[in-house]
């Protein structure tokens, strides 16, 4: 079912159109007394979910009783980030999600089903978990807002991932991430139907009735022709139709098939958005299917100051490093601390090139010893920014004054790049 749907590769939806589209969808829901908004956090600033949440507040007024950013394992939003993303909405509306302590379990996906969807690679069960506020808060509507874009863990971000990871608990997040890593990132990215999505769909189909009525409001955002961003689509509905429509458009908008592998790729991480390799490794995930064997990926990361946004995960990354799938799986088997944090193990797999291409980090606030200890090569950030100036480079192929050819990406979170032989939708 679709309450609103508009989008195309050439579409540009301005603020007035987004507001009208959202209000048209909300009009179809009838009166509501107590509404919970579930947008992404600051790491998805470009999703337009902040703007849409402001419009939800305008539509419902005081009936919008709470806003729960879908943090997953990310750090809680600061008041400054809330202001930048959501404007002058009352700070008292915003509730933090503690993924280690705030989740309740709605039910369980059986191990036999997990084995089936992972081709026998894994056989644990999977708890369907959400923040307790969704169950105990007395809401008669949950509005899950966000952007559909290629994603390394699930294939296409958002929809019920916002519930079961964004407000999920430690076991659910750890195991779902591990499912994606073991199944294979390059078999997942850019696809709407994946083993991880099947987990979440099972949760929705079997246990969604335990939650308040949930409606998804989904954007598709791409680069504008003259620079900046453009909203290419807006879809709203209570089930998978809105997601599937958005995912199909996102594949057209956010996926770039390149004619030849990158011998040298330079990716810039906006310091306002990327402060950890946990997030910054999107530079690796989204380009890996376009990187040439023996090629070099340089990540300009002036804001990166840590590995994990959670202290425990940060320590695990420092200890085990981005060492590739075989060594990571062996470490999981040998070390209980990693078995109990499978999300961290999945991240270590995702962040390795498996030795196929080189990865150099130029971080703002991590030392050479820290970067090399985690398995990357190190470069001085100021020297690299002087040579590869984000203010003068353009997305795509650039030829440097000395003749060096690079492929430049100004924000890896907005897309997916691949050569034809490595990605067939």
C-alpha cells in the first residue's frame, strides 16, 4: 500500500513539495493522539529526515510526543547536532537510544530460517528487538523516516532496518551485521532482497502486530547537476511497497557503473559527518567493487578521531584490526570477546580489502601507530589535503597537475560504485 509516491531520476523535489507530499500521506491516516517520530541520526544528515520531522511536528503539534533518533550503535546526538538537523524543535522531545540496555525482544527468528537464508553458513537464532519506548510508550503511530540508499550490511538502507537496527539491541545488531558479512558484502550492496532484509521482514511479518501502527516515509537523495544535493523521490506507506519503489529509484540515482576499475581513488569524509572509521569506512565499502586489483584507495578523513563510536567496539578494532575474512573468522572462533560482539567482527571484515587493493587513511586525530596498528597505511592529512584539495576537485575523474589520474568522491554515503563484472542488479 502506498500513501504517497513520487520520484524519478530527473525529479527535484523542493521543500514545499516534500511538505505537501508528507501531509498528503498523513491526511490518509486519520486523527492521532500520540505520535513517535523515528528519524535517523546526524550521520544521515543528508537524508532530509530532519526537515521531514520538523514538518511532522508542524502537522501534529503537541501530539508529536517524542522523537527517537535511530542511533543503532552510534553515539547519542549532541544538542548542537539536534539543532542543525531538526531546527528549533524542543530538545525535550528527543530521546536517546541505548542499544546495550534499552531494547526489548518481540520474538525470535528460528535458527533454521537463518541457516536457510545464509546458505548454511550460520545457524543461530535472531531476536527481533526494538527500543522499549515503542512498546511501552502508549503511541498510536510510529513514523519511521529516512533515506533509501545502497548499504553495506543490508543492501539498501532504511525501511524496517530503522526499527530493528536503529532501535535494536546488542544481540540483534551484532548478529544481523554478522549475517551480512559472512554472506558477502559484494553479494548484498545495492540489492533490496538480501538475507539481512529477510531477517527484518520475518520480524515485521511475525511480530509487527506487537508494535503501534508504523508508517515509513522514505526519501531518495542524489547529487544535483550543478553541485549539492537533490531529493529525487518521496514515498510513504505502511509496508514494503514504499521501500521497494524507493529502492528501485535509489539504484538508478545512487549507483554509478564505471567503465574501468579505479587505479587511484580519493574519497573525502566531511568532518561534520565522519568522526570514526566505523562510519568512515563507507569509503571502502562503496568503492570496493570499482577498485582495481593492486589499486590504491586514499581516504581524506580530517574529522576521524576514533575507530568505534562505542568504547568497547573501539577497543576491539584496535586489538584485532582490519585483517580480512579468514583471520577475523578465526579470531571469532578463538576469542569469546569477539564472539560476543559479532557486529564488531562484521565491521572488521567489511573494512578490509582482503589484500586486493591498498587502503591509506589520512586521519585528523589518529596517529600513524594507531592507523597502522589497525591494518591500514597512514598518510599525513594536511599534506594530502594540500595535494588533493576537496574545494577544487570534482566528483569523478580528475587529472592532477603532474598527470596523475584519480577518481574523486566527495561523499561515499551517497552512492555505490562498481565495474560491470562485479555488480549485476
